[in-house]
């Protein structure tokens, strides 16, 4: 079956309106492109057609090239046949003008089509951008050449390197669109504009040949070199941003046709790169997280969530409140006394102010959002809440008491959610008789900034509650993953062996700072020791206790944090943890660490393995992350996680695993199950349970299957 098409309607005034139709985002599939070529050919041939308007069906111009189709392009395609032969030589150089009528999205190839047109009319809410770099590629239909010529070099670089789209009004200000009109007037204005070009009442611009917005050569070089430095600072491991800058430079120095050809050739190479494959996998994996097989088929509609109550205004509670009010939900924040309540509200204010400082919120919006928050000291107003999120410390009896109170005070449909990061939900709800309304809503710190929401359901949680929480995630623009109930749930449980191995390696002679360095070089934002400082040793000890109780056979019992706590080192908050922190919270290594490490090593009374301290960086990464893969296999087998791609998204958005490696399971599949199994088996012979390969992994190693392939026998508990 064809994936989309275009249609052409020739109006009485002589304008052919060509409409791209490929729901839901009018992606440019190979079928759409072939149809577009046919319809353009017809419009250019017909003598009753004076001009062309290009638009997208159902209020969306186009979400760009079909990301599914990268691997499906004909192998022997002539380089530049689409970008140069069709779009430049036929459409842009045509004897009839084209005007793009843009509503909704014009992204990637969508915007590139629009820029080939001789003018652009958009709605104010339209979103125009070139986000290709997020997929590990560069624009391939002339975007690197036309965007700088339309909006100027600095703005084009910002839009490309940051994958930052412009709204219609801003796009108009920067010259990317020529007029902003309402959706009702879009087609008629675009048609009039096209006819006025024919009648010489409007300029007939060919974007590719404009030079009026390009800086002089000397200035161009300065701007591009600065952009190179910035791109490297942002991620030293990624080459494609640098390729993008080189391609822009080629077009400015050697002319736009040379730029187009370089764009085509470099684009082809980047499309085949592992980085692009990984990032494309993440794109689809992220969209798949809210498709819950046995719930989506029920056809339930989410109930309206208007007001959310939060119990606890600490770091997590205030972060959650910020995330909710920033997205226009009413919030009641409860604390135990005035002092704590004031502190909680001040934290929310500080969070919002940081958004204002970063230009992500206006001052007026700050006041509006803050007015959605009210603080309380009792449960009286909880009757009005549609959802409650408990965000107090990890103390089971306190949580049990709170949930029993919530059952008393909240209405009988209210969702009772906990933000616990480790404690079993059955235990939390033990003193209630409403387990069907209890779920986990696990946010990651800082809750207003981190993009993931882990939704936990027990076998008693109702499907409606899951649907409602998925909708809350959408409302507050977080990516949800729905997981089953167990100690640590999916995200933290998957990564608990990572921390265990880190302490194990230190006891066996590796340096704390070297381990952190290797992990950040691999692409994670911070190593396990810097992270422990950030989270605080109190939290680290509390969660370790939970893991020790639940999974004793695969825990490594290091005393290091305990030893440091006894000397009042608690992490970043006390300015002393594994690192020392100055007034600006800048971390530096502490020579005194050796003292604690020596003590930990002597308490561990282990027999040193002379090979371990000599591990290469790659071996350290494998030794720390293969046990994570092993735990992920358990999560899949137990049905705690539904699919490997959910764990990829969770690892990236919850733990900062580098997205350009595709997430932890996608990365693991690049080694193959057998390699990982053999390595773990080898280590487990010397170092025991922490490395013992799990059955799911060994089966896949034996059968030569990928880790992402759905398990045949794994019964989902979800
Ligand atoms: C040659 C060129 O230079 C190369 C390119 O053009 S590469 C593509 C560049 N374009 C992009 O990166 C845009 C990608 N898309 C998006 O950012 C967002 O989907 C959007 C802003 C267009 C819409 O967002 P939203 O309304 O939240 O819908 P979203 O859930 O993301 O997408 C809806 C569906 O369209 C699919 N989709 C979106 N863009 C797509 C694309 N370019 N290709 C294929 N499928 C796409 C999604 O996978 C999803 O499918 P599903 O319903 O089966 O899960």
C-alpha cells in the first residue's frame, strides 16, 4: 500500500494547489515524493496553470522526510537527483512561481520544500525548523544552503545546531516567511501572493541565489569557527554538527550548487552511520512508550485532570509542582508546618525564576503560573484533587499513614500516586482498600527539568488510572514509561548494578576519579561517584538497603559510603563527598579520599585480582554496563518492562545514557548477546553473583537472538 500521496486542484484563478497527504504528519515518504514529482510536472505542463501553491493536508504542512524510509531509498539513486535535479532545477528554476502555505509543522524536508518555493505564507502558530541533527544527519534537500540565505548565518546556525524551530511570527521577523495570516486565510493569501508574483507585483525570489543576508567571507569564517567550538563543547563525540558547518561553508565559499552537492554526499554518508541509526531508533522508541498493548486496545479515554495535590514540598515535591503549574495544572502543595511550606513554595519560585533567567518563561508567565499554586497544612482541600502525588521521604510507615489519610479525605475517583523511587507499591497501599487507584508516578530530579515519568502499576491498578497518568505525562510534556511493580521499578533497578560494580572496582584498586572520567567520556553526564554526591549519601544508603533486602545475591556490600558518612561527608549538599565543592558548587578531587578507600578495602578483605586495576577504559565501561544489560534482561523476562526499547528510552531520559548510542539495549545489541554473556560468565567465575548472567541473556546468546526481540515465553505482569 502506498504511504501517502499528493493531490492537485487547479482553481479558476489559475493556481494549482498541491496538497501533501500522509497522515498523521504528512511525512515525505518515497510515495509522496514520487507523487509530488508527477503533480509538479503536470502543473508546470498545463497551460491553464499560472502558479502553484504547496500545502499539507489537515493543518500540517509536513513533518519532513519519512524517517522510516532512510534505509529504503534506491541504492543506485543519482546523487542530488531530488535536491538538485528536481527541487532546484525544476521547482525553484521553474517558469511558474510556487508559494508555500504553512500551517502546523514544516520541519526537516518539509521546511526545505517550503524554502525552495518563491515565497512562504504561514499561520502564527506554525512551527518551522530543521531538526535533522537530532537524528544524526544533516538536512538533505538544500536546507544547509537556503536557510542561511533566508535568515542569516547566525540564526541559521542556531536553528540547525540546536534543532530549534521558529514559530510563525518569529519566522516572519527573521525573513523565513513573507506573511503571517490566520488558518482560514492561508490558502487564499498564498494563491493571491503567487498570482502577484506572476504579475510582477511581488518579488520572485530564488532562495538559493540570495546573498543579501550572508556576511562577508572574513566574518563568515569567524562565525563558523565559533560555531565549531560551540558544537564540540556541546558534544565532543559527535561529528555530524561539524559536517553540517563544513557544508554551509562550502556553499558560501564555492557557491550554492557546490554546497548542495556536498550536502548530498555528506548526508548519504551520515545516514549510514551508527549514530544516525541509534538516534532514529530513539525517535521511534520514544513514541512507542505510550503504546501499552493490553491497555491501548481497551479504547479508554483519559479523564480530565484539573487539579493535582502534592504531599511534601521538598526537592522532589517542589520540582513536581513546578512541572505541573508550568503546564497550566492547578496544584495544592501540602507541608507539615508553615516553615516547611514556605521553603517548598520558595523552591518552586526559584525553579520558575531559573526558567525566566534562561528565557524559557516570560516574567508575566511567571506570575500567571505561580497563581496556580496554593499551599496548605491539612487535607481539607484535597477533596477537590483529581490526582494526589505523595513525595515525602522514603519511609514506609510514613507513606502508609499518608495513603490511609488520603483514602479518607480524597474523593473516591481520585488517583493516589506515590513518587517513591524504590518502595514496593503494595506495601505503601497496605493500609488502604483502594489499591485499584494506587500507582507510582516516579519523577527524576530535578523533576521540572528531567524529561521522563516512570508510571508504575501493580496488578491491581486499574487501566483507567494508567490512561489518566499517561495523559498527565503528555500534559506536562514528559515521556512516560509504564512499568510493573518491584523494588527500584525499571529505571533505578536496571542501573543499580552500575553503582554496585563501581564500588566493587574501587575496592579492587581502581581510582574513583578515573571511573567517573571513563563514564563521562563514554557519554553519560556524570560518573557514579559524582552522581552519588549529587543525590546525597543519605538517599544512596536508603536505596542500597532496599536492594540488599530484595536482591541480596547480586549486591556488592561496600562500606565506603558508610565510612564517609561517619566523618560527616554527605555529598554535594555538605560540600564534601567523593569530591570537594567550592562556593559555585564546582567539584574537584579530594586527595583525602585515599584514606577512606584504604579503610573500605581493608574492611572488604578481598583477594586482589591483579588484572582489575589494569583494565582499559573500554573494559571498565563493559564491566559497569554489562551488568546493567543483564538486569534489563531480568526486567523484560519478569514483565516489569514491556519492551527493550522502553528501557532504551528510560536509560537515556532517566539516567543520561548517551542517546547517540541508542539506549542501553540497542547499544548492547551492537555487541551481541553472546559476547556479553561470555564476558559476564568470565567475571562471575571470579567475582560471583553481581556478574552472573541471567537466563534470558544466556538463552539469547545460545540462540543467536537479539536482546530487543520480544521474549516468547515472558509473561507480562503488566
Ligand atoms: C531530507 C531531510 O532533510 C531529512 C528529514 O526531513 S528527516 C525528518 C525531519 N523531521 C523531524 O525530525 C520531525 C520529526 N517529528 C516530530 O518532531 C514530531 O513528530 C512532530 C513535531 C512532527 C509531531 O509531533 P506530535 O504531534 O507530538 O506527534 P508524534 O507522536 O511525534 O508523531 C505522530 C506520528 O508521526 C510519526 N512521525 C512524525 N514525524 C515523522 C517523520 N518525519 N517520518 C516518519 N514518521 C514520523 C511518529 O513516529 C508518530 O507515529 P506513531 O503515531 O505511529 O507513533
